[in-house]
C-alpha cells in the first residue's frame, strides 16, 4: 500500500525518482520495488541504505553529522509497532534456540508472571467483518485497538515466527498480535457454523497461496483480485456473534450463534437423532461410500 501510494504521488507531482529506506537483508525491499515498478515502471527507485551497505551505527553517525540526531538506543531489541501488533527482534531471534525473555514482550510483559482471572467477551461480525465488542459497535481501527487492550494483558497472541524470507533465507522474529489472534479464532468458528464443508475447503486452499503472494510482494497480480472475489463471496452469510473467554496465554471459544446457522437448520442432532434420513438410507449410503475400498481389495486378490 505504501509503495502504491508513493508511486501514485510521484505521478501526480511529475517526479521521476523515489526512494525507500530498506536494507538488503529484508523482505520489504522486494515488496516496495515490485509495487513501484508495477504501478509506475518509468520511476527510478533509489535505496540508499541498501545500496551503500550502511550498518545501523553508520546510519546514526550520518544523521548526527547532518543535524538530525536520533535518541540513544534504549533497548537491546528491535521493535516494530503497527495496528495489527508488534514484532520483536533480538539476540534470541538470531538463531532458533530460545525465546525472548518475559520482560522483552511489549504489549504483554509480565502476563505469565502475574496471570489474570479469565474474562468473557462477545465479538460481533457482519458479512465476515468484525463490527462490535460486547454489543458496542466500533469502527474497524477502534475495534482492533480496543480488542488489543483487552487481550494483550493475558499474553494472547504471543508467538515466534520461523519461516522463509522472499530471498530464500530463514528468518525468526517474535510477535504479539492479540487482536489478530482473537479475531481469527472467533471468525474461524463462525465460518464453521455457517459455511458448507466445501466452502471451507476451497477457502483454505486459496488462503495459503494468497498469503504467499502478499508476502512476496505480488499482491498487484490479477490473480489476487480473483482470490479476493472468491473470499468476498464466501463471507456473505458470515454474520453473528462469537462468545470468547480470555485466559492466560489463550483465547477459548465458548459459543457461537448466527441467523444463518447450518447447525440450527438441520432436523437432526449429531450423535443423537438423524432427522433427515432413515436407518436404511444410512446403510445404503455407507455401502456406496465403501465401494471404492471394496474394489481395491478385490483387485488385490482379497475377499469381498
């Protein structure tokens, strides 16, 4: 988004050159440059930090020399703060052996040392979009910020990600995403109630490559619009309320309800009564489903 807006602004102002501050080691340089070249191929893209191979101390010295002093480093950890949460890098994340210490967590420091009593909250959704907490309607940004304040003290959303960079190396970083953890958990449970099994399978099948495309800076490729159209369509009946319990280190779904509940629409009760079919129907259905296996056994010389 930043790169797209930058390219559009450059076009509006007639600029021929833009610059970004990414290093040579991260994913952002790839995302910026793919987006910039896609939106405005004629732009010259400069990356002074990457191209001059500046290390952090050299950057600080350069800024001070040119009258732009930066605060003294107060932490051994590199912290990036955003609406969706916090990422934390430090000595422990340079290899795969250990977690960061309790005091290094930003949103939830001490959550596991002084556990809170569990709390229950309700998250409301309309067409797949979270719209309320405990019955109070909130704008998207306000809802995420409010949910973060409620969930972070429980240590919900903590994790350490180990994965592949766009460049092919392995990377590791600690993160705190309490609002994301709660919303994804609640939303997934609501989808289980209102989507068919096939809808869930197809949605899951396209979600992984879509995430990869965004990670790799390919979100402007038309295939992403195709996937988004499918995802948007799948959310038309994802409306309802999910009751969640916050407890130290986790969020637990206590219940979910929706006017589009496929569970409520059924005449049967799982494990109790069929309702929609007879015993003979079930027997015949089982025989048909077993046919493929029976043929395999017969072809292998077994009895049938």
